[in-house]
């Protein structure tokens, strides 16, 4: 009996799914968690079908990579739930030639999803160890159109501005003005906004000719947007 338990335990610990098994899990994830909940933007669905999410989570959590939930990635941070990644990506109505800025690189997963859809992705992460790990991971996986920088994303990336779209993947108290300034005319930004530790609103901001239009899309929970002083 003891021998059998040891065998079963070793199997669970050592077993790693094949690429084909992960592809099947991804197909189910896209169908059940994303399409069935109303996301229809084809480039977004295709990107989520093709980015190997299990490569972006800690090895010990790989078997959870395609579940309907966020997961810890170290340093107290999380990779967002697949549905939220898809919803935010689709909301930006991206075009192939777009230049996109992401604030909150985390694992690099969201940046990889964006990189499947648009030509250039710039992403900033405030926790240095996460930034370097994401940069290494994205390089190893062949995402040549993503540039990672360590720093406080509050200030955006003036040298690479203006952007067609900006995605903030950490929950902010308010919308950073430098990010609004770095949006092109007609550009879109998606950002979770609201009180610390509370439920925030996912806000879609569009920069029109003479005005900024904001629309609340849904209530969400995100790790906080922090600042370097
Ligand atoms: N998009 C990530 C998940 C983001 S979690 C992924 O796909 O894995 C939010 C990330 O935002 C965390 O890693 C956190 O460290 C980072 N963050 C918080 N405040 C920030 C800031 N001011 N500038 C840049 N990154 C920030």
C-alpha cells in the first residue's frame, strides 16, 4: 500500500503534460472560459489559443495554468485570469500595425498575447526581478516584438510614445496623466481604477479629437499599482 502511494505521488510530481495535452487544455479554456462568456474578437481568441500559458507560471503550478483563475507568480504578484486577459485585449480593438504599451509586465503572459496581435509591444514592470525574468522568458519563447523595461510605469515610456493603445494590468487609484498624454489621437487605454484593496472598475478610455471619453466596462480585482518614490 505504502509502495503504491509512493508510486502515485511520484507520478503526480514528475508528470508533465505534453505539448498536445496543453493545446487541448488551451482549446477548452478558450471555448468555455472566453468564447462562451461573450468574447468574439478573433485575433484575441487566436492569440490565447497559441500562447503557452503554462510557460508563464511557476513550474509547480503548471497543471493549473489553464484553470479559470489568477495564479501567483512570485513577489506577491499574480498572472490574471485568462478571461480577464482576453476581455481587456479584445476591448482595445487592436490592429496589426499598432504600437502598444503595457504597464505591469508580471510574468510576460499578457505581453505575449498582445505580441501575437500587434507589431510592437512595450511593457514596463516595477519589480526588477519580475521584469528580468519576463524578458528572459519572452526571448526564449521567441517573442521578438516585445521590449521589457524595469521601472515605474506611471511615467509611461515617453521615448516610444505615442501609442495606439495602453493596457494597465495593476489596479490604480486614478488614471495616470502621463499615460493619457502618450496616447495617440483615437488611441484607447484600458485600466482598472478604484480605491485600494477594493473592487475597481475596468475603465476604457478613448482619446478623441477634443475630448477624453471614459466607459466603465466591469468590476474587477487587481493587485495594486505601486509607485517608486
Ligand atoms: N500582466 C501580467 C500580470 C500583472 S500583475 C501578466 O500577464 O502576468 C500586475 C503587475 O504590475 C505586477 O507584476 C506589479 O509588480 C506591476 N506593477 C504595479 N505597479 C506598477 C508600476 N507603477 N509600474 C510598472 N509595473 C507595476
